[in-house]
C-alpha cells in the first residue's frame, strides 16, 4: 500500500510476489477468490487475513481452581472482580456438593456474549423458563442473523433463497434464549408475541411482506434430541406459524410455504429429528472407527437418523420420506455457532451435523449451500461457508504455533486436544468437500511434521500421536490428502509400523 503512492513499479512487483505466494500456500483458494483482477484479489486477500487476525484462539486449557485471563473491555469493575472470585467459588462449590451441602444457585450462560451475571462461576446452574423462548433479545439477534444469511445467499447465488434448513440445538437455545428459533421465524415472516407481565411467549404474529422486503422463505428445522425433549412449546409455536402461513392468500413466488401446501394439499411438515428417545447421528463414531465405505453411506446414515417429524399435535411420527424431500429441495443449510470458546474443529458435533447434511444432500444428487454462522458477537454475525470456516479455523487456531504451545503446557490432556482437532478435520473431509488436500499438509506440518511437537506427543500421550497418524494415513488412503513430500508418508510409517498408503510415496 505504501509503495503504490511512492513507487508504482515496485508496488507491482510486490503485488506479483504476494499473489504468487498466496497461490502457492493455498491462501488464494481458502479466501474464496473468484476474480482474475489483481487489485480485486489483493482486496479479497486483505479482508481474509484481517478475518484470520481477529479470530480468538485460546492459550491453553481452563484449569480448575485457577483464574482465567479473559475479558474484552466490556466488563464493569464489579464484573473483570466476580471473574477473579470464580476460581475459589468453583472450589468451594465442588467441596460443598461433595459434602452434601447447599450450593448457591446461579444462572447459566456465556460471559463472552455479555452474560456477566453468570459470574462468579462455581454455582449450581439453572437455565431459563422455556415458556419465554425466544426472548425479546433473541428475537432481535435472530432477526439480524436472518438478514445476514439471506444477504450472503443473494451475494453467492444472485437470487432469493426459497427453502432453508436450520440446525437447531437445545444446548444453544438454553444459552441464547432462542436466537436460532427466532432466526427461523424471521425467515418465514413471523415473530413471537410476549405477555407484557411475564415476558412469556403467548403466540405469534404474521408479518406483512413489506416489513421484511423479500419473499417468505420455506424453513425446515432439524432439531436435536435435547431440543425435542425440552422445548415442546417452541415446536408447537413454530409449527403453528408454518401452518398459518401456508394458508395465506399469497402468490407462489412470495410464499413458497403456501405454494407447497397448495401443491400437496396437506399440512406441511417442517420440524424433523431423531425418533423419540434417540439422540445424535452416530456419524462421528462410524468415522472414528473407520466403519464406513463411502460418503453416500454416511449421508444415508444421516437421513436415517432424522426419521421423525414433530408438530404441535403429536410427539413425533415416522416421516423419513418427507425429510429426504426437504433435504433434496433445500437451497441452503444453516448452523449457528454462539460460543466464542468453540470453533468448527473443536467438536465432532459440527462435522456430524454440517458435514452430515452435506453428505445427505450429495447422496440425493443435490448440492445446497452449507453456511456456518459465527454469532459469537451477537450483533455482528458473520456468515461463511463451511469450507471458509474450516480454512479460517485451521490457519488461525489449529496450525497456530501459539495454540499448539498452549496445549503442550498441559501434557497428556493437551496432546488429546491436538488429536481431537485432527480427527475433526478428517471427519469434515469424510462428509463434505470442505477440506482440501493442502489443509492436511498445513496441519501435518504443524503437528507430526514438527520435530518438537512430535516428540511432545510421543513423550506425553503416545496413543494421541498414533491416533493423529492414523487420521492422516486414512486421509491419504481415501484420497483426501495427496502429500507433497515423501517425508510425510515416512513419518506415518514410522509411527504406525505400517506401509504408506497405496499409490503414495513410501
């Protein structure tokens, strides 16, 4: 930027070198560059690198009874104090519980999202009154998120989305008060109505299209088992809103929900989950155990795990075919991450649900957009594709020497965290095209390809080292990773005592 005004010729040489290096390291691909204009590419790269720079990356693990070095400048003095009291409060609370004594109650929530009332920690947690979900605050956040999701889809596709599947978790709803459900209601063009005295949700209001300035969107909820068990009232609320909107006298173009009902003459099913009493998808276990043959097989398993429809009037009915139809007709899938302490490679649940949906859609011959919404800053949500989010987390956290050094301070447990990140990257690769070969190169170089890290893993947790090596070996065997160096395969052979994957260097 400085050279552009002082020495244009030098600036051109610098730009050429930047572009060459970005292409060589895969940054160009990770940044989603589509333009061929050098100036536009540089702008895109600059924005991407700024996004990486702003990502929060933990320095080590939380240790029970020790103070966390946390705070973002929003805390009042009584709050950065309650944070300082938390370690001793945790110790006192645990000892009281073990001794069968009373533990002071306190609210649950995330301080990173402004819930400083949860401090000090160490109290007996209570959550929220389900009858107040979505809360008024959740409605404002969910409405804003809906706008960002639609804007991103229009930017990508050049048209309004007509059908979206939203991944809805009970744990997130408890933390946020119903942001994701509020997003779904905003997309279909409805909003909750609250009792003025109790702040409980008493019903819904159908919004005129002039209020949101776009066609209504046909939203399907894929709910977790916990959501199904806790939030029956919210299931009834959303189902009732969908049924009412399906009966509106609006054009097919403006109201795809009504269009679907007119075409099928049946009340639309828009809430799906596992059978009553069942939880999860089981995909992570199958991938970890290498108990699968193809991505299509995993996609079919995701579809089978979402076998029941839920409505206001029943406790779940078998509806496998209906859910398959919703997946095959979806324009986009949305999952919202609300906790700053988590990311897409931190838990296998993200791969199971986001990657699972992608695999299911692919098994049905469909390729909708799959979006990961970063709502850790609740009033400024960022909508990224899963491939963009994987690349961002990989570069900013998983391969960051600071993060790895922080884990190495924790010995056995830190090694386990590194192994978990590698396993989750592999799970995403198994389920979708979000992971590229150079991503495995980057992570290998930061872990087993680094002599100090490899030595640490062997000394403190050899099983974690072997698990990491097995993930890389499986990635190579299944074609997700084509290593650029013979030394990578030699290192895997030394750790596993097995031949290098066929077709690759030995």
